[in-house]
C-alpha cells in the first residue's frame, strides 16, 4: 500500500545567482538530504534548469528514495516572478531569464506538481514554519545580503501582495538624498545597509586615507572578497572604520525595522543573511535600540521580538518545501 500524501516528502529548491541548493524534506520539516552546486547562470535558463534537475535527482537518491516517492516540488527564485503561473518574469543577475516557465519545466521533467515563489518570501516562510518564527502568527523577515529582501507572514499565512511584490522592505527610503540603489531610487535601505553598501563605504574610507586592516584581510582571501568572516575579524582587531560603517548599517536597519513594525505591527521581526548571521545576536542589540526608540506604539514595545534567523542557508529550501505542500493542499481542496 502506498503512503498517503501527508506522509510523503517534498523537494525544496533554493535557486540563486551563484548556487543551487536542493533538499528532500519530510512532512515534519526534517531535511533528509541536500545537494548543492554552482548555478552557472552564464549558460542561460536551459543549463540552469538542467543543473537544478540534476541536484534534485541526486538529493532524492541520497535520501534513499525514488522520484515517484516525492509529493511535490517548491523552488525559490530571484527576480520578479509570478507564483500563480510559475513563470520567472525577469532576473537581473541571470542572463536570458525573461518569461521562463520554471515551475512547468521542473514539474514536467520530474513528473510532480511544481511551484515557485520569491526566494526571500520562502526564506521568511521557512523561518516562520520551522525556524525562529515558530509559534507566532505575524512575522516580518528581513534578509541582508548583496541586497536586502523582505517577507511577510500575516495571520499565519505568507502575504505575497496583490501584484505578488509585497514586503520589499529593502526599498524603503530611509535617507532621501542618499546613495543610489540598484532599483534607481536613492537612499533605499538596501543602498545604505546591504553588504554592497558596507563594501562601498569601507572602500571609500580606505581611499580617503582611513586606517583599516581590511586591505590586509582582502589579500589573505584567495579571491580578494570581503567576507563576513573578514568583517568579524576586523572588528575583533578594533578596526574603527569597520566599526563605524557597521554602526551606520545597524542604525539604518533599526529605522527600517521600526517602519515595518509601525506599519504592520508584527509579533516578531527575524533578521537573516550572511552579515547578520556571522555576528550573531550581539549585532542585533544596537539595531533593537534604534528600532524600539522609533516605534510609535511604545506600549509593550520590547514584546515585539527582533531576533536572528535560525535556519541559515536552509531557510529558503525549507520554505520552498512548506510552500509546495500548502499550494498542493489548496489545489486539492
Ligand atoms: Zn531601492
């Protein structure tokens, strides 16, 4: 006798511009196996989809399962996309991704129902269902990386917005005449508090003659990248430039969070992404201070929890698995 749908595992995929992460997820949220590989976006959509499929098949095998054992697949993808039709509309950091029917391509190849959604929405859904947000009903997720993405859970449901473009908290304008953002506006939260902004401000400081251990740490990295680990190390060594730049980032993240809380009134704000996770909870205290100061409703302000994400790199994968199960249930109802 075959297993009922509610007992079957689903596949979650986190498709990004640099890496593909595929995992098999049991109904209780346990990850049974994962496979990671480079995205190689320069090959175009066909190559990328092939790499996703390969990763999925390997993960299914590594979990000791057959493709037929899988109930459904969910995948996060960057860029504007239509989760209802499963089409990626456009992806700025992956060439050739214009109107790509990603859900259909994955579903047809694997013979399972497949769904896609915004990767940050899924990261937030993952943290809500299986990570730091468990037990809460109204959650804002903010992920600080190359850019800053946001997600929103209202009444226990992912809120994607009428045009499926909700929670773009990275493009909240926090400094009206500030630096240009990738979106073309000025002074977005992303333009002053993302990893890109951190790098820009540190480089500008060094150019202006400020002392810093960063050039030395960059030389030590084989690819000359400014990693989160290098930032942690610079702070540990008392680098005043890095401390100042990160202090500014914390200030603006605090303002961004206050705006989100004043607007949505959530129970919890979850902060994730490489920079935040490298520093841990210590990094959050100055952010909390600024945020709480700027709450309009001060009553019970500290009951609005501002916490670090807990699922790390698996947040979007797990969220994709949760999302696929939810979408399938809705179709079958
Ligand atoms: Zn912007």
